[in-house]
C-alpha cells in the first residue's frame, strides 16, 4: 500500500507520522515544495522578536528523522496535478524533473497562502508576508541587513499583533494599520480595550479604522500612505489573513466548501473516497452550529493530520467538531476565545444573552495580579453556552480551555456556574473570573 502526502508541515507530517504508526507496512511518501518540513510556524514571531535565537529551534523533526521511521520525504518537489480517477499525482522537482506517482490513498495538506492587498507598491522590495519559515528568515535578514528602524504592519489580527510585539521588542517603531476600528476583528468590540491600551503604552502608531492607500518607494519600501497621511517606513508586513491552497484539489474535481477550503467529512475524507485533506487547506465543523467553519490553526492542523493519517492507513478515526479555541499574546496581555462571539452568534440567528465582567486574575493581594475581562455568550431560552472571550494578563487567559471543554458537551451557563475551579492565590481569586461571570449570568 502506498500513501502519498502533499505538504510537509503540521497537517502533512502529522498525517504521515500517524499513518506510519497505524500501518507498519505501508510505503509513505511526502512531497514538500519548500526547503523545510515539520516546523512550528507559530513560533516565528518569537524568532523575529529575538526570544528564540535560531530558526532551527522551531524545527520539530528533520527529513532524516522521518526517513529513519520509514517515511520518504521529497523536499523541493511540488505536486502539480492530482489524477483523482486513476489515483496518481504528477510531481515536479525544483530542477524541472517530472514524475507520475501512483497512490492507494492520498492526504492533501497543502496549507494556505497569505493574502496580499491589491494596492500600489505591494510588490516593492521590503514588503513581506509571514506564512512559511522562509518568510520568517527573509524578514529577520531584511531587518538586520537594512537596519530597519520603522515598520508598518498591515492587519492587526492574531499574527499582526504578534508581529507588532516582536518588532517593538527589537527596538523597531511600528505603524499598525487595520480597517477595523477596534482590532483584533476576531473579538467583540467590548473585549478589546486592553489591546489599544497596550499599543499606546508601547508607542505603537495605530491607524485603526483606516484603509491603506498605497506603499511608496523607489528601489525598496520608503513609506505607507494611510488615508492621505504618509508614514516613512523601512519595511511593510502584510498580515491580512490566509486563503486555503485548494486549487490543486479543485482542478482534480474534488469539491470545495466554506471559504474555498477542501470539503471533508468527519473522517477528513474529501468528496473522493481514498483522498483525504488536513490542515489549513481544509475546514472543520463547529461544535456550536454544526456547520463547516474555516479555522486555519496549528492546533487543528495537527488534529486533522492524525485523523487523516489514520484513515489513509486503513483504520477508522473521526475528527470531532471544534470549539475554535484560539489565544494570542500581545506584550503582557492575552486574548482568548472559544465558540462564537456575540456578533457571530447573532448572525447565526441565536437569540443571545451575554455578560461581561472584570475581575482579578489572581488573588488581588498576590504580586502581579491584574484585571481581566470575561465575556460569556449563551442562548437565552435554553441557557446553552455559545461562546466565551477572555482578555487580560496573558498568564490568565488560558482558562478559556474550561469553556472549550464545556462547549463540546453542549453545556449551559448553569453548568459553568457549578464547576469547582481550582483555587490558590497565585492562580486565581477564590471566585475564579469564569465563576464570577457564570454567577452573573445565572442569578439565583
Ligand atoms: C506567524 C504565525 C503564527 C501562528 N501562530 C499560531 C498559533 O499560535 N496557534 C495556532 O493554532 N496556529 C498558529 N498559526 C497557524 C499555523 O501555523 C497553521 O495553522 C499551520 O502551519 C497549518 O499547517 P498546514 O500543514 O496545514 O499548512 P502550512 O503550514 O501552510 O504548510 C503547507 C505546506 O504545504 C506545502 N505545499 C503547498 N502546496 C504544495 C504542493 N502542491 N506540492 C508540495 N508541497 C506543497 C507548502 O510549501 C507548505 O510547506 C500561526 C501561523 C503563522 C504564520
């Protein structure tokens, strides 16, 4: 049996490794068009900030480690076409050598590509996106070669915020631009005031609620122009989201779903039996709505990969619906969410109730205690918890996992109220902020 995997990062290598453990006899072959496999893309902001010295620390397993486990890794080989009828892939090496490789099962883990804005100057030298490890290395080199003093970060979502933090730590002045007045856009407006405070505290120039007109420069970037105002900068990083790399699947007649991601069932199988997909090129199912949802997250890519790898190797595994838990650190604060925000829940047609509370993350007398915000969103009639958002000291917001665990069980706000959350002064007040929010939601 031959299992072919296209793409060698989180989704692809998890699938390959799991397929190996599931089926000791299968031949497993990976094609990765880039230079690296199996790295932690999520760690790149900390490489750029200097908190991690070398990009090599981000690499989890090298091709030779996979080879030892009996997984053949072909670096610099791109899958050009999938013949879904005859179960073949056409691959091409960097040198232009073409081959046809047959498979018994296939995992497509081609990831996503950074979106670019259709604005003047976007192709100038010094304009970057951050997706692959090569992108991270290129940004780091440009900063040191050009002695970058001022950078513009366009987009203040999760990765945009991480980039701002990283650059400020490097002594670079940052101009942050986002069309949304109160980013990050993944949160309700009433949850993000700490973000603006932190940006101001760190002297970030915020052009939020503004559109970038163009990027100016001769040979390389010299300035960004935002609604008529010119900001001289040495570098620009676009961080305006990603799109799934699903074209190769679409050309093969494989169906697409939400956000043009590859459509899969609960076994991560595509519309063609024997062909699976995993990671940023595909979607998940929301535990709240039951609908397909596009969430390009490393946490999910790894889970998808395990499921796809198991099934591709002939056993049976299921990818359960997800809460979409996500978390970000911005200087010393963190933001986390699971389930739906209030605005998402409303647009899904729920009759929503919500509560926002502010409380200490630790006992108020314990050194380092800070205020955090908790927002709970639930269905008014049934009390079913629909989502939660947390903002505050970054060590405190990982308690979102409590909510994620409840969401997968379709729990109510009363259930959250009755959970006895662990307490000691360095970790939480005697009434945890989540309990305080649930008590507010369900007044006796
Ligand atoms: C800066 C940054 C920070 C992040 N932080 C977090 C975080 O904190 N938490 C979190 O959950 N997620 C985070 N993510 C998201 C996470 O990194 C991605 O969800 C994850 O990398 C997806 O893995 P993947 O294997 O699906 O896709 P990718 O990482 O995109 O890898 C796909 C691979 O497929 C290869 N490929 C594509 N097409 C072909 C082809 N035709 N032939 C051969 N090879 C091909 C590509 O070269 C690429 O190497 C972050 C992402 C970035 C960029």
